[in-house]
C-alpha cells in the first residue's frame, strides 16, 4: 500500500485523495489513510464493482465494491480528472476480472494474436487496461525482448521484437493513443499530464512464477507519443558459458582469460548483441570458480539485472556518479574483479586500463565495428598504445543469430551467389548440408526459433601486442590479424551455417556481405 501512495497517480478532491496504481487503490485525506483505517481504505481491483463520476462545476467520483463494504466518494474534483479516474479504475477492474481467461496464461499464435488484441480497440468502447495486460503477457510468452507502439499517420502500429527481428502484431485506431500511452505512464510511474518531454519508467509483470522487469520509454513524435517496452526475463540474464554459443576453442580461451588474476577483457558488438548476458555469465562463472578469492563489483548504466551474487552500482550522472567517478571509488574498496558497463571516454579508459595492470581483472565493453577496432578505439579516445598493449588480455567480438526452427527445418539447395556474398566459394560448400526453416505455428511462420551467439575471441599474444604498440588503424590491424591466422567473426558465423544451426540469409542479415568487412 505504501508504494501506491508513493508512486500512484493522485486524483485530488476537496478533502480526500484517490491514489491509483497498477497494484490497487488507496483513499487518503491530507496524504494520510482516512481515519487510519488501512483495511477499509485499500482496494484490490478484483474487489471493485464499478466507478462512476458526476456533477457539474465540482465533480465527484464514487467507487462501489462487490464485497458490500461502504462505497468511497471523492468530492470536489475537476470534471476531467473525475472522468479520467473513472475510466482508469473501471478498465483496471475489468482487466483484473479477465485475467482468469486462458488467453492470459497460454501462448496464442502470432497470426491470430492481432485479432484478439484488436477486439479491445473498438473506437466506441476501447478497453485499454485489458489490451495492455494481454499485449505484455503474450510478449513474455513469445519471448519478445521489446514491444513497440508507434503512431503512424492515422493508426497505431504494434510490434514485437522476437529473436532480434520486428514482427507486426496489430494496428489500432489512432484515437486509442492518448489513453493507451496514459495507461502505460500510470503503470510505469510517470507523469501522466506531460506529453511534450521524453519519460522513462518501469514496472514488473508476474507470469509463471517469474517477475519480468518491464522498462517503459515514452517519446514525443510528430504524430504524438510513441512507447517502447523493454522486457527483461531474469531466467535469461545469466547462462552457463558453454551455452552462449562459443565453439570449443573460443570457450577455452575465454574461460582462461576471465580466470586470470589480472588483465582487461573487452567485449564489442552492436546494441542487442548479447554483451551484457556474456558479461553477467562471466561474472557468475568467476564467482562459482573463485568464490572465496574474488570480491566482484560492477558499475553499469543501467543495472540490467540484479545478479544477487556481486556488488552492483548504477551510474547517476546528474549527481556526479559517472563511470570514471564510480570506478575510482570502487578501486578503493578492495575489489579483485570489476565489471564496467562501457568504456566511453579517455578518463574511464585510462583508469580501467591502469587497473588491469595493477592486480585487478577488468571486464567491460567498447563500441567498435570489430575486435581489431577495439584497440584503435581505445587509442583514439586517448589511451596510450603501450598501455593498451600491456593491459588488454583479450577482446571478444560477438553477434546474435537466429537459430533454425527445429520443428520445420529441412534441407535446402544453396545459392552460389548468396554463398559468395557471404564469403564462401561454391566449391568449398559442396559438402555442406544446408538447412532452413519452412515456417510453422511453433515459430510464428518465421522459420527461426531462439538465438545463439557468434563469437571471435582474440587473445592478446606477443605478435598482436607488438602490432597494437604501433597504433595501427583498425583496417590495417585487421589485415595483420588475418596474416597471423586469427579466426574471424564471419568464420565463426559460417561454421554455424555448416553445422545447420543457422542460415546464410541470417549471416548476411547480421554481418552483411563479405565486402562489409573491408
């Protein structure tokens, strides 16, 4: 109940206030529970019969209950506020009643889900709360990482991002936008009356004994506000290293460098490539192998998941807690392993690289196009080449590729032109047994189900250290690595094609043609 009073939407009357939150309702007077009677002035949505509003200049809101308790009434409200509260309470109560419907517990095929969702979008009687409940439940059941609600001209386009690809779910009338976004703001604890500024909030969705973290972002556009909901499933935050997707050689190299007492291990890849999962999984492995030997601390922006086994800190730049400032303090707290969410600037880079030389194991990410580009990026932001060469023990480039759906997988003939574009000569692929998914109900007709990582683990040895010391540009360093026989990210991806894990089309989608490596 305290959280409802602290974070819920507040509707003010002359004497009383109604606090409305996803968890329920609380009635207060002057900010305190009426008469101090908590039991009578808190209500779960399942207990509500109906909410009605009325009046002229000074409106009122009346809430009745299905358990025969006395009705609540808040008088002296603004008319628009009373009507808005009536709408919110009735929709939330309806949603609570409908949650026993199997559609809120069982996965619905994507090709029919849009019909169920669109039924809530009747312009004459839209049902926003049940719509959002069903939208999020089905997103979680389908393993979606994001939900997009985009205003486009005269409609709202709703999409899921599943296995890294956007899938259209349904279209809604644009007239639902204001109420739908308003409901999401209430759920996320945002300011409902501001539509001219970006806002962020968060909530939790419980399903199948799991608490899914939902991070809601709202952005003004020329067609009104759009919303994106990012879903974090704690069961997917940490994985055994062997399940990330590394081949045996890469796994051995990676395991070796993260169990060393000092050094710097850097990951690179675009947003959504799985870097955080790899870092969290590495920390869990270190904790399991060296529990009594390693004090582990992280500084992140933001903390994606509470690991429960290490000390985690979130940056707060408005209050001076930057990566660099946090890292300085962490180094004074006797850590052995430090995970830094990202090295973005010379100050953070310099501190991290120095720490990797002075008895600490540093894990972090750097934005670069390739593993070779990580060295060039550090030098570009101002870290001395000799420090980079001395401290960095390994660089890991990674991507995520979709896996062929096992339910509809079948052999396919290879296209020589497509193979050549991906960097494979037709004669070299003569013995490959290429597969692809034909599309079925299990995979939503996409032909893919789930994702796996593709990794290039580049351990820094003496020849590579000498090249880094020269401060070579990324392109030249990449060529030198090829001459040294270092395996590439593309080779790792093509190995998964050969093994029947993914397709040539997916490799081209994620890595582009071989010309993009130049």
